[in-house]
C-alpha cells in the first residue's frame, strides 16, 4: 500500500492483492509487526530517558531478570536494553539474519514463557559486536521497560500504556 498525505488530504495508490486491487483501500487493515514493535520501543525509550534519571539504554537485563538469566544459556551479564534494541546482544544461533528458531515464543504468551523463549539463544560473542535481527529481543526490551517503570515508581508501569499516554495520545493518533 502506498499513500501520501498533503494538506490534510490522503492520496491513495491502488492496494494490490494477489487477486487484484482491493476495492476499499482506505479501510484495509494492514499488519505492521516489525514496524509496530520498532516504533513502540524506539519512541518510548527516548521519552523514558527524558523523564527519568537513569539512562534506560544502559539498564542491564541481568539486573531486572536475574532468575531468568540464571536459567538461560550463556552469559547475559553485560547485555543492556540498548543491546536489545539494536539487536547486538551477542546471543543468536545464526549470524546471517536467517535465524528462525523461536522456541515456544508464539505458543506460550505468558511473560515468563516469552522471556524463557527469548533468552534461549546461545552466547556467541560479547554484546555490541554484531546486529542479528531477532524478534524476541523486543519482547525482553518491553518487559525490561515495564520493570524499570515499576522500579522508578512511575504512575504508569506498563510501557505500552506509557507510550500511549506520553506519545501516541498527545500526537493525536487514533487507537
């Protein structure tokens, strides 16, 4: 789908599908998976940085999830929220970005299950050395932001609700 917004008017191109153009492009729901998670974490972190004392990019995974890290393979001690966000944790199976192993990530939707699956990737190198795209890194990042909001006694302790309250709603974005 392609469009451009000019002076309040949205100009839409055709919305191609495998069966031809969609007839009502303006109401077509489009999934945004990677875009959504990237915007959520990428926009929320700078707001956290501006509102609280600590640099959220330097928050350690091992500090917020000591039990989960202790049960995970490899060394997570030096991995920060910044490493999760730029996907340079040093934990992966295949460095070519073709790592499709996700454990039970899409089966167990509980936070503990998601964290367990997310931390299963083996240690390969020190954090900050290589970017390897792994969706689960953002699950850990979101959970870490939630834990940080609890730690600093924020009135909002869910990082997504925090993003809605501090970013999306003030920007006038619809639900």
